[in-house]
């Protein structure tokens, strides 16, 4: 079974990768244009690097905001499914 990279990037690195300030990141998440943060613990959140890269690729390809919202929904669903599959695999 193959899994996406689990490399997490935190807000400062998300800013470097996307050019989005922390406020803009929150606005993009609220608008459904960026996946919601993953809670890493007390006062620590981040995103999977491949999720940010996917959104950037969609932007570079000229996808509309509506298209990107669908991509974000698919990324979140993929994140949840991959996590559940990995947990089942580890529990076996």
C-alpha cells in the first residue's frame, strides 16, 4: 500500500511556498480555497506539503476558484481516507 508524503509544513513555510500571509491563509481556508490546518498540538498547526503544491499547480494551470474549491474538498477527503487506511494497516 502506498501513501502520500506525510511531510507537514507550518505557517511560515506555507507563507514561503504560497506567498500568503497568515491572515490570507485563514481567509483562503474560510473560503474553501485551501485545506483546513492539521492540528499538531498546543498552538501548532500545518498542512501537508503535497496539498499546498496541488493548490499551487491548480492556480498555475489557471483553474477557477470554483475548481479549486472542488480540489480542496477532494484533498480533504483523500487526507481522511489515507489516514484511516494507514491506521487500519498499523493496527493489523
